[in-house]
């Protein structure tokens, strides 16, 4: 749907299609933000471990 089609559907009173489009758009944006935050958190955790700030290294053979 283009921007003009959305305006025409709103003018016709066909709000259900517009509402569906807006809800799907918001869901996609929210999913993208959550995935980006997850990737950021994993990257920060990896960098934190590589920098040696995760505590002393543990030996498994104790």
C-alpha cells in the first residue's frame, strides 16, 4: 500500500485496513528494536569477556 492508498482508504471510512497496516508496521519496528538490543547485549558481553573484566579466569581441573 502506498501513502495515497492509505489516505483514500481512510477517506472512504475503511479504517480496518489502515489499522491493520499501522499495527503490522509497529510490530515490525518493535521486533527490529528487540533484535538490535539483543545483538548489542551479546556484543557487549563478548567485548567485556575479551577485555578481561569478567573476573579471574577459572581452571576446570581443580
